[in-house]
């Protein structure tokens, strides 16, 4: 079919007739005029050669979204939650022309896509920035912590929800478990793998369960999200003992070396283990952080010379992901000893997901320990990374003895002494 006859535009919802089948979906902007891009009802995008389209029908012409003004008001009969929106898929909508997503614009649009939230509770909402989680750094974490602390100490707010991109969410939840001291109310981070305007979206249920948990009794930093691929309930997971396990599954986050805190339904919570209850105290803030830290993954054959970079650039500490029990190539030992003697702190975590380090089993581990490496038990590498930045941010903690003491101390459950198989 010639170009002139394909008189549909990006954003139009169409039916395309090919030689052996018909395809229905939304036309997307294409990188090549000879290729028609279309988003299928399943959510997947495909490209079709223009010459293979025999006929078409426009089922619905694209219209720019009309912003309907939604008035959000407070109801004295409802409880109030604090909501911090930072970006990510949960705060995005489909761009019908590109097939990608764009950020929701402000409170009114958030209320338009999540009306049940505003029906259930009053919402005090702040949007400090809109960033994909891979673009965040320690300055973003501090900003989130400052707003969270303010909301936690607001007597009218029952709990705080933070919406966030999923990919690096566990870094943020981990650092908040160190920044926020003496928690008095729930701090719930939530996410979505699929935007709210997709039929298979996990956004609304995750947010609904986050509200349920924020109104509950557990005063801890948690991640709340789908427990399975079904829309049955969510899990509340300890914020510094969790990892994203799948690129696209809705139940992507799993507890590591600990149990889930609770099953969270839209209207109830079933606790699965002990937790810190909410209280009438005041949450304090300690946002000390030193960003001259690194997370290094060891792999077979890796040149130990890579460690010289961190010494040259005056890094203060590094976390090395080692083998299961805590080993690297024996050629690394002399180099690590040099780093330690130069004043750089070196810590070991495991590349495995579950279990804990044990440097005593093999001679390599014992040699690394003699070289000055500090082994961090069952602590996750992401948690160890942000904790090291937190510890080294305190100038009065920078002696070797004090750093060791603080890194091996259990601030907020980042170590678990009893691991289930």
C-alpha cells in the first residue's frame, strides 16, 4: 500500500489487514518511514513493513489528553497519609505517540489516575523531583529523607508513602533505614513495573496496599509490592533486606535472608514476624554521607590493577562482591593489603543472593582477613554500599576501629543472625 493511502497518524488506534491475519493496536512514531510501529493490546511493540499492509481501518483517532481539573479536598472523617512522588513508572502514563511513558504532572493528574487513593484517605503530597531511579544519587536520598522526617513528625499524618522507580528502589529503602532514626510511623516505598494505563498494571494495587500498610502499626522502612503475578495481595519487605529479582514480573522484589514482614491486602494486614510498632516519639534525621565509595564486583581473571584507580582518586572505602564464602584471586591479596595500609577501608560481601560469608573455611579467606578485609556476614551488597557512605560521612567515626565497629553494628536489622535454608 502506498504512503499516501496510509492516512493514519501516531496515536491512532487502528486495525491493520495483512496477508494472513489482522492486527489491532496503536500506531507509534517510527524511526523509519518504511516501517509501521504498532503497540499491540498485549502491550508489546512490533514493526511491520509498510508494503505488507493490504488495508487498514482507523478505529479511534488520537486526541490529546484533556486535563480534567480534579479537586482534592480534605475530609475530617478520613485519615491522612503523606505521599512523596519521586518518579518512575508508578508516576508515569503511556505516551500514545511514542509508546514510551511520560511523567504525571502534579497532584491533579496523580488524583486522576489514582482516584481510589484520594477516596480512601486524605493526601498531603510533595513532589521534590521527578527522576528515573538510575539518575538518583545521595543528594536525592537526602532530600527524600528530609521530607519524610517532616511528614513523620506531622501529628496529622498516619504514615508516609514514597513512590519510586523500581530498578534502584532498594538502594533508597536501604539508606532511609540509616538516615531516619527512631521511626515513629510506617515508611512505605512502592513502585510499579507497568504504568497505570496498562491493563496488566500493578500500580493501583501496589499503591492501595501501600496505603493499607501506612495506616498500620509497623514503624519500619519497607517496600510494598505484589507477592505473586496474581492480584491477590502484596508483601511488606524489610527495606534493607530486599532485592529486585526480575526485569518485568510484578512480584519482582523478594526478601533476602529474612522473612517477609507481612501479607498486605487492600483492607487488612497479616503480620508474619515481629516488627517495631508505631509510637509517639519523634523521628530524628542523620543524613551524613560520603560519596567517595565504590562497589566492585570481582570476576575470574580480573586484573587487580583496577583497585589502583580507587587509591589514586582518593576513595575512602570500597565494597568488593566476592565469591560465595568470600574469596578473590590470590593475586588480589597483596594489592588489597596495600590499599588497607594506605588508609582505604575494604569490605567483603558475597555475590550470591542468600547465605553469609565465612572467611575461616579456606586459606584465601583467612589471608584476606589478615590483609585487613572486613567481612560483612549476610549483608546485601547494595545495603553495604549505602551503609559505608553513611558511616564514612561521620567525621568522628573515621578511625579504623570505629569504622569497623559501625559497619559490623546492626543499625536497623541489616544483619540477620539466624538464616533459614
